[in-house]
């Protein structure tokens, strides 16, 4: 019955043009309802068939009742080519019907049977197969071959036949969906990915609803379309997760390298560290997108926290050592370069204070929390780093400049030739007579 329902529905689709007054592409054969029963409860057999083809109310949404109603609708389409005929019972001994002769059968049955033969002959036309008219025996053989092919699955079933018709349409809809999703540059946020998925899916479903074959049997093809779209979407989700992880990992590694570099600044600067910290955090927030962002945000927060805590821990110690070195340099400059006694004495006082007094009377905590130390830190930060000047980058250039000056200039102090440390304190010694020189 299900296969017959499909064939009737197929005929209906081919006969749609008839409503518009166009030529009929295919005309289905006559449908004969043969009913064998003794009573019809006051109704003709045709009335009974017409009532049986009426839809049954399905208020509860039972899928089986809905399927039967679909079959009723499809059979009702052939109402113009449908004929009903009834036969009475041929004999009371039903188990011996094949052994009884026509004279032993009920004569009303025999008369009705003859009428049925005439009716079948009047509504049927000779069957032609491969250009040859078939007689009864050949037609029976032909039907046997068809039944055998059906049983072996050589003739497509209802679902598979519809699937073949709708396969091209499903593939076309999948291309529409894939084309829409390909324009989405990965990685993207989950909300944007879901929104694009829904939009592309709606476009594909809209195309399928316009082009699919059949009114009732397109459900399976529609479900397959949804499954295939879901598979493609899942692959896109995996690709989005991979691209997001790859991008966020790259930004995380860049920030980690930058934090490691800031830990070993030649001239420690809290302002420069904070500027690099902020820049790294902002670039990560801007460039890291997609489902992996939440995970990498946690890792980023922990890494930045550790880096800042380590930098602060070493900052005061490194600054203290730089001040001690600075005091020694000023001692050398004050004594041998500019020969300025007050500069040398002040530098010695600063060196002795940092190396002895602070170690004897102050702990590291009390020193670093002292207002005087905060003032020193403020002055140091102002000198070392600003948006316009970064001494940490220039310190190598200044040292190379000084070494170059050492090779090309000198001073005469107490009969001893010493190297000038800074170019500002050196002048080039012109070639003069031996034993004479210019002192600046």
C-alpha cells in the first residue's frame, strides 16, 4: 500500500499541469476496487469506498493516523479513474472453493463474476511491453518478474526513489550552506558563528522547500539535509576551535617573551614594565578571538601576575645596585675626569651611605618603604623612561660612543695619560711636537 501510495503521488505530481489547461504528461491507469462481502449496510459499494477515502480527524497528532490520511488523500486524487465493484460469497464452504465447479457455486456470484470480467475488459487497454501486445499469460509472467524484482530490492523502494530524486537538490542546498560559511573568516566568536550558521541554514532550507520533489515524502530528504548541515557545522566548529587556539597561543607566546625580556632590562624601570604589560594585555584582548579565548585569558592572567610579582621583587634590589654603581662612577668622574672635589666627596658619601648605613641600621623593607627612597625611585623613573626617551635602548649606544672616544682622545693628568670616559670631556689630540699636549 505504501508503494502504491508513492506511485499515486508521483502521478499526481505529473498531472499538476492539467489544472492549468496544459497537456497531460502522464495519465494513470484505471483503479478498480473489488470488494467481496455479503452486506453493505444499505449503501452502494461506491458510496462505501468514497467514505473510506475521507480523512479521519487526528486531534492527538498520531503519526500512524496521519500516514493513513496521506494514503487516503493520494488515492482520492484518482477519483475520476476509480470504480468500485462488489461480489457476493461464492459458497458457504470456503475451504473447498478451488474444488467446486461453477454449477456448484452460488449463481448470483457467477453472474456477478461475468459482469466483473466485462467491466475489466471495458476499462483496460492491451498492455504493450517493448512494442509487443501481451496476452493474459504473458502479462501474468510480466507481473511475476516485477514482484521478484521488488522482493530482491532491484526496484527502488518509496524512500530510496524519493531520495534519488532529491539527492541533487540536497547537494545544491549543501553548496549554498557551505558557500555562506566559507565567507566567514575563522576564528570568530561563538555567537557570530552560531548566527552565521542559522542564517546559512535558513537559506539552504528555503532553497530545499522551493525545489524538493513530492509533497509528503520530502521529509526524509529534509532530515538528511539537516544531518549533513550539522556535520559540516561541526567540522567548522572544530576548525574554529583550532584556529582560535593557534591564534591565542601565538599571542600568549608573544606576551610571555615580552615579559621575559622586561625582566632583564639593563636599566630597571617600573614605568616601562607597566607600559609593556598594558600593551601586551591590550593586544591579546584585541587579537585573541574565538572559543579558546576564555581558557587563554586565564593563562594570560596568571602569567602576567607572576611576571609582575617577580619584577617588583627584583626591581628594588636592582635599582639599589645601580645606585651603588652610579656612586662609584661619579667618584671616578669627579677625581680623574672633571677633577671636581665636591662631586667626588658627594659620591663617596652616597656610596658609604648605601653600603654601610643602610645595611647597619635599615632593613631592606624599611629602606624601600622610606619616603626618601620613593623620591629616588620617582627621579630614576623620570630619567630612565618616558614616552619620548628610553635610556635602556640608548645605553649600548652611549657605551659604544664612549669606547670610540677612548680610542681617539686623551687627557694629561699629573703626567699620566688617562682615557676619557665621556666625549664631552675629551678633545682630539692634534699631532704636535713630542712631549707637548693640550689638556682640557
